[in-house]
C-alpha cells in the first residue's frame, strides 16, 4: 500500500512536473525515477484497460440476455401482453 505524505513529491503545480502511471504494472514513476507500486481491484483494472463501462459490460452478454427474455416470454406471457 502506498500512502502519500505531504512534501515527499515536488509541487504538482510546478512547471515540468510529471508522474508516469502504468496501470498494467500497477506502478507510478515519480519525477525522480522512483517507482511506487499501487493496488487496484482486478475487475476494475480490466475494465479500465479495456475501456469498459457498465453498458459495454452488459452488452458482452447480449446473447444470454436475449435467451433469458425469450424464455421468460414463454414462461410468463401475461407480463408481455398489452
């Protein structure tokens, strides 16, 4: 676990300030070349790396959703009548 402590890094508003964040390796590289590790939930990491939001995650299961809806219409047709 990395804990930020005031004064450990240069002022982020200073000209030329640069942090490099590598999500795949879960590392932050400071302006001094120091490499700091950070933790991230594996599911969130995958979503960030693949550009997935809640909708795109749901759309990955479109075939299963359609199958469920078709079966539900057969089992409970009164829910779908006007």
